[in-house]
C-alpha cells in the first residue's frame, strides 16, 4: 500500500513489546496494557486484538480518528519501553532495534476493523511457550504425542528472547486436550503457557455486482440543470410487468415517438429489474415521454423517468453539466475508484462502457462492476460512488452555471494567467480549469481557435461586464508574450439551452423586436385580449404581486415572463392575457402616457400584442396572414432568414402552430417567438437584425394593403353618395373634405 493511502488509515500495528509484558504471567493483561497505552493518544474503536506474528506477539488496534493514529505513531514508534531492571541488566546500553517499541499504520482501508474478521481460532492448533533452550522439534513431538497425532511443529523465536512452538494436531479434540494438559505445566523450572493458534479466515468466494450510473442514489441532482437539446435518452424505473421485454417497452412508450434503442436492466438472476434506458429518435419525443410517463403504474409503484445520466457522462464537457464526469468519478489513473474500493472493503472496482447488446453497435452506457465477498461491500461501493457523483453535481452548480467559458489557451496558462486576461473586466471571483476529452474535441472550437484540450469556467466579480468580456476576448489574441503566453481564445457564456456541439438556443419573441413600421393606425380587434408589457418592476415585486396588479383591471388568463436568452432569470418584459377585451383595453389605457414625449422611459408600459395578431392569422385586425408570409409556401422564407442570420437551425413556435420537424426545440411560451440555433454569440445580433428587416417588410406590405383598402372603401362611399345625390337625397354642392 502506498504511503498516501497509509497516511489516512486509523488502524495501527504494535510489535516489539517489553519483555515484562510478554512473560507468561503477564499475557492475560497484555490487551489491556496496549489499550491503556494507545488511549493516551486518542480514543479507540475497540480493544486491541493480540495475535502471533512472524516476529512474535503483535497487537492490532484502531483509532476513531486517523489524526490520533498518526500522532500515536509519531510519539511511540522507536520508544524505549524497557523496565528499569531490564535497562540495568543491559548496563544501560542503547536498546537494539528489536528492543524498541514498534508502532506503524496498519495496512487498513479505513473501513470497519479488519482484525476481527480477518483472523480466527485455528481449531486443531496450539502455541506453546517458553521452551527449554535445548529443545528441538523432536522433543516437542514427544511432549505432544500423548494427546493425538501431531501433523506439524514449528519452533519460533519470540521478541522476549524466549522460544515458542506452533503445534498442529490432526483433530480439534486432540488440540483441546493438549491445551488443557499443557497450559500451566512446569517444565525444567519454567511454567508453560499454551493458547490456541490463530489463522487468517479463509477468503470468502468473490461475487460480481453491477450498477449502472443511473441506479446510484442522486438526491444531489440539480433541479435547474437543463438537458442538451440533442439529448434523446431517458432512464425509466418501476416499469409495469407488460414492459418486461424490449417489445413491451416499445409498445408502452412508442406512442410518444420513434424509439431507436432499448436497454433492459436485469438483476443478478438475469430477471428484468423494471428499469430501462430508452433512446428516442429526437429530443422532443424524449421530452413528451418524460412528461407523460409518471402516469404509468408499475409493479412497485408509479413509473418514474429522468434524463439519462449515462448519456450526460459520456458527453463529458459537451454534456449538460459541462464537466468531464468520467474523469471526476475515476480520478487520475483510476485512483478514486481504487480509494472507494479499499474503503468499501471490496476486492476490485472498475468502470465499463457497455453497448446495449454485446457485439452490436449502439449507444454506450456507464456501468460500475465490483467484486467482493459480501453484498454489504457492494452497497458501500455504490454509496461512495453516489457521493463522488454528488461532488460533480455540486461543481456544476458552483463553478459552471452562470460562468464564462474560455477555450484555446495553452497548457502554460495557470489560474494566474486567466486572472491576468480578465483583469480589464473587473477581475475574477472564481476559476475552474477542466480537461476536455480528446475524442470529443473538434479541430477548432470556434472559428480560428484551436482547442488545447482544456477549458476554463470563470466568473467575473462584476456580472455586468460579461457582454464586454465576450465581445473583446472572443477570437482575440491575448497574453503579453512575457508573463502570459500569447494565444487566440474563444470566449462565450455557459449556455444552459444548448446542443452538445456547442451551439446554443436563443428565443426572440416577436414583440421584443423593433417593430418600427407596425401599422399604428389600426385599432385593436374585438378579440384582442393580450398585451406586451415592458419595464416590469421585478426587483420590487414578485410574480404573484404582478399578477395581482394586472388582476386589478380584470380577470387574467396568463401572465408570461420572458427569460433572459443567456440565463434562467426573467427579463423585465412579458405578456399578460386577459379574459375579456374590455379589461385589456382598460389596462392599455392606464399604461399609455397622456403625453408620450414627457413619459419616463423606465415606467411600466404596454402595447397590444403583435404575437396575438400574428397567431390570429387572417382573422386579425390587419386581415393579413403574417405566418404564411414569414414561412413562405414551401418554407423558403425560413430558409432565407436562416442563411442570412448564419444559423444552424431556425423555427417559428407558438400556440396553434403545428410543426412536423422532430428536431424542433420546446416552445418558450404560447406567444409567437423565433428560435435560432446559434454557433456564436455574435450571431444573435445578426439573427435579430434579420428578423427586424423581415417584419419591417411585412408591415410595409400590410400598411400598403390597408391604404389601398381605405381608398377602395372611400371610393365606394363616393359612388354611393353620387347615386344618392342623383335621387335628391344629398345636396348637389357636396365636396371632399380635408
């Protein structure tokens, strides 16, 4: 065992006792003497266990605290514990090494005391001492043979300078008879002592136990963590009996979408355990299954489902936690697994990445396998692994979420180098450097920036400077070339709504755009009940208080707060939908300043919802279908905007809009919004600009049609007036007014 492992142990092994402690008359109180000595340095977990070692009697004891064990070794090891008479007999010469008290940290894993279960009484063996100096093994056999057949004898020297002998009989009854007869017998002027031998307990047969990572207890799982938008695998428990086969699982969950893969978990007897990994063809189908599966009753209760922790772990820093989970769980060179194995008292513990069916291609899953003699050791292994997983969850919450991500810096950079780079932006409050897995690193991580195999999560002291830091550092050469090596880095926020390739999702509601050409002369329709509100006082009011404020104008159907595209916190804007048009009208009148020029730009303000009008299609007050104009008859409108905005994907989402695209992300609300899949944060600006241009073109078209419609209706009115005039119903001097 390494010194590092021994240094943390609580067990100590004591040897080289003073001769006065091991004389026959003192042996009965030897355990008490050792216990009394060691307890001066700290409390023990139990009495020491005395056994016969290779160099004489030894005592194995276990402290309650590892620090006390270390203190005992430092204090007592090598101590001269000879009595005054022994020192006088030796003419007060320095003790020999074999005469110095020996105390060292025992080869112990830190689990329950091993001495009680590692050794047992040898039923057919006795240990006899002190032997006459002139005696050999033949003499011992003559002494012991009257009590039974002697199988083996071995004479050994003792730390006291005396000789003892190990005697093995053919039967336990012979050993018992010899013990009774020889213990206390006077032989050549000495009183013999006889005890039963001890021997190591036979090793129990090892059994293999297995546990998938999703079977570990996970009370630490962060509730706020969002899956990657291409996560497709869920883990289901408490499946009903009808889902005990792969076909049964497909039949049970197939209504939610096409299933690519099913991995049924089995117990040690190869019976279905009621658990399964299920991989869907798309993320949206997996979401539907997660939302609905709680209603399925299994044999042991209501079925439960969660996103696959295995899928997250295998994605490493590209996964939902942004961390190299497997490295954190295994430790350098598997050292952490080895520590867990030793602490649990197991024989071996290792991690496997298994395919669904041996010998076939498919998604892998993280499995832990332990070999041990008792099931309790396997349970202890799973408990310690769950604790290691909890530390990964904690690191995600404390270090990753809400941070900036920096890639492309060289291996020469340390925490000091990172602090140097971010000094112009107010400095850093925390730095967390993480290794990226080589097999998941793209050739470039962003533009011209090459990955160095490491990334850093940093948090600024001033969060308001995040935009400035991203703008100034992304794809920029940094470092002074002297203290900090120069390099080009990639810098972006940690995106909770993102894909595993690093692209991320941005939602922009139509009312968040600069609707500069919106036809303002059009009055709201009688069905308009929704308002877009800005400058909501979220710092001073809770959501419930906002709801109560708007309910002062009438019954509210929905209050939707729009979230920050780069964070989970809501912005100070959203939608409020009333049950009746008249209530919405009262609210908009209250939010409209009497003199717009004197209005405070920070005051609570509102407008009629453009989203509502778009989703009304041709039934809106424009009598114009904006959706078909945006999308195009063949989808070409979306493709054009996607290309102009440099997006990997673009979707229009909202209530009543039906999408056939399985890859579409979840809607961020019922109101109409555009969802873009961006590669870089600079693309968000292009995305917004493209949307505003397209909406401006459509609004111009609407205004033009409205103008033509008014002229046409006015022309009809003039024609009607002329006809009425001809019949003498109007004065003949009628003229156009200004």
